[in-house]
């Protein structure tokens, strides 16, 4: 009897299942509720706590996203705390000993989400105290890259009660926070008092400025915490489009909330020999971690160093390339040398260091000879093939040409022609350089100057007296340029035009506010300057500007060296101020555009236009409203 009842029930179930609509069954509405805290040990805001293990309990399964990046414990922990989600609770184990009479804050940011739908809890911080009081003050602000006002994400911001400059380099921070994608930070659990504030890209995790390579920011002014009751207006939304009402919300307004720190990397880093290289048998390279005013002294141990090379150096002399002149040295696989250079000692002082270094060619001379022979055989075979077919062929193996990149083409009247060579030049014959201006159908000689660039030894510039709406012709005879390896340049014959002035507009930027007397205004298309103009009598003038949309940046060049300079903490020097015009500027052909710009009208963290800002704000985590989408889909059936 029981068996018949069971079989009857089973058949009914199969019939119901077979009659159902095909496809995935509707499992009901999605969970759109964020996880809810139902308790913790110790309790939130507990005083006199001695427990280094914190557990926070939730009404559902939760997980932590990017806990290492997002969760910040303050005061900072020298030994990394253990932070993990364990089903329906999150556990934090503090490895450092608890400090007496101290408020602890664990800022989770938006790292806590539910396990199923990823609903965020929202910005959350857990607070307890080992003393009798909870410190409730907060310090907030923004960290920007001093050079370009980009928000700096993920950098530590810390406070010190100690006003001595050595606190930043000798002592871990008192309280810390980490910036988000907008460069914004909030330091919680701060006592009422006066502090110095710093930012630090803490490479070694010691919460102090201990490595010169670390990005830092510091403020010459102290900050004092305060708070007052305030009111803000909050919007109550009916749905994602319509709102119900705007209501006043009373809250405690903590100050300061608008600290702006401008962070920089110092080029005055400790100087050490980073590496040596000989990727090409024709040269060897030295790479240093910091700049120097002096070049190293090199003495050959298995070769004669006298007049043995041409040195190619960058401006700070931390990247050096030694081009070998003598083919005997080029063919020598290993060059052994005694290298004397300046290095920073443990006291931060530059001292002379002597190393014996072997510069070993990446490819042996034997291998290079083999490659050359193979290339010759391939060329010879191709020429014999052409000869048999009666096609044009070469009898002499071609001599390698002098490689270069030339920038010759239609240019503005204030631009010039440039040539960048792939090896140092030994000789230049300017009698083989001919510039002509076309008059009617005849080309007449035009004046020019040919000069080496002031920064790069491999770059040369041809300056001309360019006339709008005129055509020019540049003829450079073969072998006008001879490299140090006797490679000769090929013939150049290029025609180019100087456009009409009607093609361009002019821009006059009238600058007011702080630092304008020393200002250099830069014209930008993205975040790269295409032109610079120094402010004179309150105006920066740009001529021959192509029609288009531009942005403006100004450098306060206080030392007059025509470039932006970073700060120096040891000397107490702030980086030179940089400003962005929040509005874009549109230049039209044949128009003289006048643009007024007060560099102080908008606070620094709001100046840079978002369209040219590379570091975009973090995408806010929100409830996905999948139930509304579900209802729309059900309505279509």
C-alpha cells in the first residue's frame, strides 16, 4: 500500500514538472539589502578594552574586497594585522601590543560586501579605546601629485604630535589613513590638539620617511582639530530618477576637512650605482639611482681609455652612455675598468667609491662576424640572382648609412626642423646643407642656422626665417653628416610649406593671483605641453596656435630655471606650485582670444579638468537594483 502511494506521488510530481514552462525557474526577488551588523566583541566604542582580537558579526555571509589595500588600522601597526572574513563575521587580529589610553580605529572603507549579490555595507570604521575615552576628532583632505595635480591614490597620510622635523624620519605616524581614487583621506580617532601632517608612499612599511625614493608631502603649517554642529541637505529618492524630498540632516562637522598636500618624488635621492650594461658592443652604460654634478672617472685595466669614447649623458648625469670610438675596443668582448664615482654613504654624504667593473658585450665578436658573413652571403646570392635574370644589380656591398630621424614637413612660422641621429657625429659639413625659398618657379637660397640641441647631443636643429604662405626646399647632400663609425648620411631632398597666418589663432592669457610674476603658462592638449610662455606684465602670449580645444597649466618658476622643481624635505623646500585652469580654451583660426584666469579662484584639488585627469575617482559601490530589472523582464513575458 505504501509503495503504491509513493509511486502515485512520484508520477504526479513528474507530470507537474513536465507541464511547467521550460527555462530557468524564477527563484524570487534578488537580495538588495546590505549586510547588517548585529554585534561585535568588543562592542563598538568600548572603552578600557584589552582585547587585540576584534570580531564583527553580521546577519548574513560577508566577504572583504581588497582588504590589504582598503583596510587601515590606526594607530599604524608595524606588524601586519590579520584581517579575514569568516562566514557571518569578520575577524581582525592586531599583532602589535595595544597602547594604553589610545583610541583604535579600523577603517574598512567600502571593503565589506555581502556574499551573494555584492551589496556594500558602505564606508564603515570600527572604533574602540584602551583608555577611558574615545577620541572622535577627524582630519580630512586631499593628496595631489605636485607636478600635475593628479589625485594620488593609495598613499598614507599621517599625523605627528612631535613638531620636530625629525619626527617624520625617525618615528612612526601617530594616526594614519589611506587615500582613495580621488586622493581623498579621512584620519579618524584623533585627539583634540595640534599636529603636523604628512603623506608617505611607504615602500618599506615602517610608517616613516626612511627612503629617499619614497613619494612624500609635508605641510609647513600645523593643523588644529575642532568640530561644530552643522546641517547639510539630504535628498530622499523615490527611485533612480525621481526624488521624494530634500531634508535637513544635523551632523558634527570636523575640522580641518580641506587639507591639500602636494606630493613629490625627490631627484636628490641617495646615489648608488644601480647597474651597468653593454647591450651593444659599440657602447656601455652606467645607471645611477640619483643625480650628480660630476661624471665618473674610468681607467681601463685591459685597454687604453685615452680618447676612447664619446659620453652621452642626460641632464642629471644619472644615465650615462659611453660610445666607443675605436673598433678594436668594439671587437673586444670584455672591457675591464676601474670606475670612480660619487656614492651616498650611510650618513647621506656623497663620497668617492671605486669599483672594478667588467663590461661584457651581449653578443660576442665571433657571433657578430658570423652574422655579418651571413648577411653578405644573402646579399651576394640576391645580386647574382638579379644578374642572371638581367635585372639591375649592385657590384659593391653597400656601406651602412648613418641612421637618423628627420622632422621635416609643414611647420608653423615659430617652429623649426630637427634631426635626431642614432650615433654621435664626428663631422658636419654645413656647406652641403642648402635651404631654398621658392619665388615664382625659381628657388633662391635662404638663410639658416644649424645648431646642436642644448639638452640632447644626438639632436640638431635647423633654424630658418620662415615666411607664411611660402614653399621651401631643403637639400642635404650625401655625406653631410659623418658618424663616429664613419657611417655617412644619405641625400635629403624635401619640399615643405609654411601655412598662411589665416590658419592660426592667437591666445592671450591674462593671469592674476598668487605666483603670477614667476609664472610659466603651458598650453596643453591633454596633459602634455605643446607650448610655453612666461607671464610678462600679467599676460602669457601664444602665437601661431592651431585651431582646437586647449587646457592651461601654470608653473610658479620661483628660481627662474624654466622648469618645475620638486621639493626637498631636508631643506624644508616645498615643490614649486602648479595650477590648472578649470575651463577649457577654444582657439579659432584668425581669432585673437583673450582669456582671464585667476589661479586662486578655485581650490587646488578642484582645478584640474576631469577630462585630462588620468586618475579617475573610484566607482562608488551601490545596490544594483536588479529587482527592477527582473520586474521589467517579467512584464515582457
